[in-house]
C-alpha cells in the first residue's frame, strides 16, 4: 500500500493523522475574533510567528518614547474611552480615557505563507506605568501573500479588506496617529527576491493610500532571530515579567516547519561568556536594556529536519548576484537586529531540498514495510523504511543524533529557567495525549522520549499508522536534550481555546501567535508551579 502524505502549513495534525485539509489557494478565506479585556487570555494558533504581534506594541512604545515627531502626532488628537467607536466623541479630558489612562491604537499585519492576518490593538497606559493591551480585533485571510507572487494585483483585495476591519474598529479621530506595519516571514522569505519585493511594494502602495500612519520602511521581512526575540517579549509581557524591573522572566521555545527558536534572559555570567557569536541580542525597552540569549536554527524546524532525517539534500542558495533582499530598518525593528544601529540584514533565499539523483528517500525512522509519498515545499518525494536490525526507536535515535550532531549550542542555564513551548511542540504533545488538546498543559522533557518509544514500537506492527510519528517525536526529544534540558525538566505547553486539533495548523507553517486578545498579566500564563501531566492515554494502549 502506498500513502500520500503532505507537510507544510496545515501542520502536524495532518502529518501525524493523515487525511489533513489541504492548503486552500482559492478565494480569500476569512475568520474573525474579538476579545475584550474582560475575557480570559486567548492564544491564537494562527500561522504566523510567535509573538509577531507584540512587535507592534514595541513599535508603538518606540514611537511614543523615542521619536519626538511621532510622539507629537500620537498625542495631538483627542483621546477616546476604551470601546469608543469612530463617530463618537469621548467625554473625557484630552489625552486620557475616562479612567485617566492614555489610550492609543496600533495595527499589525502578519503575512504568513498560508494566510495574512491583521491585529488591531488598543492600548491603555496608566499614569507612570507600562502600557497594557486592553482590546484586540483579529481577522485572517487565506491564502497568504506568497500565493499571489505571479499576480501581484490580486493581493491588494485582501489587504484592503483587512484595512477595512481596522477602520471599523478604531475611532476616526485616531486614524492619522495609528501606526500601521506589516511583517512577513517564511512565505515571502522563500520567494525569489524580485517577486517578494513586488508583493511588498504593492502592500506599501495600499498602505500609503490608507488614512493610517505609515512609514516608508515599515513593510518588511522578519528574520528568525527577530521572531525569537519578539516571541520572548510576548511571553514575558503576558506573564507580567516586564512590569517588574529585575523580576524573574521565562524562556521561549518555538518549533516551526523550517526553523526552531530558543530565547531566554541569562542570569549567569558564564552563560553570556560561553555564548557563541550571534547568540546574544541587546534589547532596550521601557528604559531597560535586556541582553537576551536568542537564536534561530534554520533547517532544524520539524519539516526541514524530517527531510534531513529521510536523507534529503539541501539545495544551493536560490539567489543570484544582486537578487538578495535587503531588510530595511524600521521603528518596529526595535525587537530586531536594527535595535542598536546595526547594518540592515540581507535575507538569503534557499531552494528546497532535493533527493539525490531522484532516488527514493529511505529512513530507519519509518516502519521497514512502509512505502509512500511525502509532499514538502511543493516537491513530492518517494519515501520508505529500511530493514530493521534493532528496535525502530533505537535506529531512529541514532539517525536523529547524526542530523543534530554539532548543530545546537548547549547551555546549562536552561535547566533553571521556566520555559514555554509552542507550535509543533504543542501539536506533537497533543497528538499523542501528553497534554490536553484544548487547554494545553505541562509535561516533562522525558515524556517525549517515552511517547517516541511507544509510537515507534507500535509502528513495527502497524506501519501505515501515523508513519512519521516515531521520527518526529524522537527528533523533538533529542533536540530538547541537545539544548541542555534534562529529561526531568518541566515545560509549559499552551494552546488556544475555541479550536479543535484538526484545523489547528491550517492557518500557517507551524508557528504560534500569542497575542490575540491579551489583558495585562494573564492568570492563565502567570500560573503556579507547573506539574507534569500524569494522564497519558497512549501509555495504557
């Protein structure tokens, strides 16, 4: 029997259980959610980047405190009370809401590979305190901008539709002072430079025609390090760590399809001294400087790692001389590499992996009797298992160790930092019952290894059942250990409410956006000491 499997934006739910929904590249598909500050935390599992939305928060803060001209524009308008709609006049002193808090807005576009999302934020800043996010409107459209690479004009329709959402949500008097930015990630990063630039230029044209505050340099592509830093900001903003100077912070783990990120705030001088070049990032916000350990491992995302484990070979860089894309500086890059005035980065586009000489990809991580096809990055590969001379898990662990050898920097301090894990970490854990699929939960790193051994053993007798589960669970288990996490280390894995596992990843390539309706420090994140999940249904099977 031959199976056809696909990787990509729809995510692990489809890869593990088969029969997933295919990416839709037809008309724009939409969904909307509104959250007020009276509700609980909502973690939106949409495709793009973990913490990307908080970039807007930092962007607004940057303009407010570091750009005098923008500050004047920002506060030269009449303030509205929270919830005031355009066309209504706020009955409160200029510059404040009814409760004395300053109110301002911001718009963040998140351009992912399978969808474009708009986040319309309302912030409130109590006197002499850090601003808090009090309300957000979110809307997503499918497909992503990259689907219009050959028909740029069609991309404008969806962008305009999302701008209309912002117009409806933000009071009219605030429009001219509300910053509007777009951050793109892997979807545009992987396009040829010329096509990506044309799409970004079209977005900029639509933005310039809008009534919002738009800068020449605020339509840009995010790199992996920026994603890790903004994700760290997001998590710590939600847990309240950024409200208390010198307070404890939490770390962040994100596992996407093409790359994986780790970020935390070192407290041990030895960690700073031992960090390789490029692993430390200086971040200044709210009059404090943070020196973060943050790194993005390109090629170690779940799908890229899967291809490497299968024996795929990475192609040559997809750029020709002069084709690379320059990522320009932007006020929103306060969370990124231009923070301290570095030179703009150049994004390198990599072509997809290719099987050597078109041969079948063979892996010890698949059942010996398995044969099938796997589609990844619009390339179809023939894959199969190989004759087993030992247990499937033992052989797979040896192969994964080869792929990870000398690829990951290990630091001892991660043992003593609380970490939140997102994206494919969630999907894998929920897929085998380690955490609640609706609420998320806590687990220990060793749980992934236990699950991997069980699933690998199952595949020895049921080869067509979730054929990549053994490989993926083994990979995640060893990846975490390579980072320096002991098997007993507790990780907090979070998931949004209001979704079911099947379509959970259909919006993007395996990354999580945290801020889709946060209130200031959320009890659901700023929780008590986590306990490992003890009920693991698959263990008793």
